[in-house]
């Protein structure tokens, strides 16, 4: 089973700056505990043994807090000396991974995912998996265009109404972006997924797990209660 993950923890957190200004966004406190600690605790509970934290803005605060090990999880770091974008950060972090398949996730999103089931989905074809989530309104996130269990496209944000969104979690092969030949900085969502899904769709796994993105103040405040027991 895949027990390795890349966590993107290098963003500026501009939208959250009005309520959390002195730490990087993934370290925003949830009832006094850094959000990233909540996320890593979930990975530890699911028997992950290696996590690569892709850090950038205020990254030293993350490195100082976690060091090289958290519970039973080995921690590695990749550091953006200059902004690489989400795609560049993922591409760099994948070089520090050990296995063929790697979970990739955002450091500001809590997703109580069915990891073993996602792994089985990846094993079928090893083409890569995108995790989707049904929501009542896709406007904030953009929606996935789905057919026959595959994600063929991803729309821009703004389309309202119910649908399946990109939950910001994937299983990627270490060489998943090798043929794209994109130069950093680039966006994984815009420059990679939107261009390549119509050519090389990813398997889709739709999760029912709790999903919350703390990247905006209202959801950050909502997470204080939702994640209090986690």
C-alpha cells in the first residue's frame, strides 16, 4: 500500500492573512494546535511512514516545529528558494519520494480520505488518481468533468450548482509530469491538469470523507469546531 505523501505547505496564505499573520497558512492554529499537525496526525493514523513537506514562505517555522520525525512518520523537506507554483513545488517534492505512487495533498485542506480504497483505484491502471468531492455549489472550487470513472477536464471557478469538485488530493506517479516539460513556476491545476486531462485523463475517486479548506477566514473559523476532536 502507498504510505508516502507530499504535502504542499509553501503558500503565502494571502486570503487568511487578516486573521493569521505571523505563521505560514498550514501552521494556522486549530484550538491552539497547528493545522498541519492535525493533518500529519491523520496521515500517521493511516500508517503513512514518509511525508515530504514542500515549504516556502516562512518555511523555517514548519521545519523548526516538526524536525525530521512526527510520531512514526519520517519527514523530509523541499524548499522553494523562489516561488515555483503548485506544479513546480510538486515536481520538486516528487524527486524526494521513494515509491512509484505518492499521495499529493494541500497543506491547508483537511480530507478524511479512504486511503486504502484510493490506493486500490490507482493499482488498476497506475495512470494517476484525482480525488473528487460532491458539493452543493462548485462555484468556489471549479468542477470536474467526469465520464466512465475518469476525470476528463476541470472547469474554471465560478460555475454554480451541485457537482464534483477537485478535492486537492491526488495519487501521482513519480514521473507523472515528466513529459509535460513545463518550466517553474507553473500551476499544477491550470498549467498541468487543465491542459493534460483531455489528453491523458486521471482515474477518479469520489470521497465521502470530511472536507474543509481553511484557506479563507470563514472556513478557518468553522474548522475550529469541526476539527476540535481530531
